[in-house]
C-alpha cells in the first residue's frame, strides 16, 4: 500500500476499532492509514460519516447501502483514497430483524464501492459467538483491503473475491 502512494481509512460499527487496530499494528502504517472512525451509535453514522438518516430509519444500520454510505462518507470526509467500512450484527440478539452473524463490508475508492455480505451465523455460540463474529468480520475486511492492493507490486486488484461472501458492485 505504501508503494502505491495512496491512503486508507476505516469506518467501523460492529468491529469497534478492530479493523483500524489490525492496520496500525503494521510498522510504517502511518504512511498509509489516516484514521479509524468507530461509529457504533446510529446517530454517529449520520453526524460523522454523512449516512442519510432516512436510510438508517428505513433499513437500520445493518444494510449493504449503509455499509456503502459509511465507506463513501469516511473516504470523502478524510480525503483518503480508499475506505473500508463494517456493519453487522454480532449478537447476542438479532437487530432490526437482521440475524446474528450478518455482516456487510464495503470498500470505496474513487471509482465506486464494492459491498460484501458475510454470513457468520455458524460462529454464534453462547460462549464466544459475539467475539468470533467481530474477529471474523475484521479478518474479512483486512482480506478485502489486501486483495485491493496486490502486496507484491502495489497495484490495485479489480478481482475482489473472498470466500463465504456475496459481492455487490455499486
């Protein structure tokens, strides 16, 4: 990523800062990683990221269009070249009619947004399900960014595939 000369920002809800933490653990991350915005409360998605409050009211925070709006808002508000955003239901209860384990991860750049739907339902156990869902969502978000930039030569990768996901181009 550093070789590409581009910058990254993370907008997080269910992962609560784990995505930002994954990136800042890498030495030299300060050359690439601009900010991590944890917008756990729905009102913060609107005030900090510019997510339309009508969208949130109509669909709730766990929605592919909300993930997309979070990524776009984070990118525009920070001036980053690329943004990754996470939203989902870690549990223990469903949220707004959405099942525990449903996660949306969006990646936005100047060309558009890709949204991945990840089903983490199999990770829900009474003892550790919530933490496992958050860790798995973080892994998938980091993997999505990794596939965006090919680590061997710093070029962007347009072939974004992750296992156990459904990808939507917007």
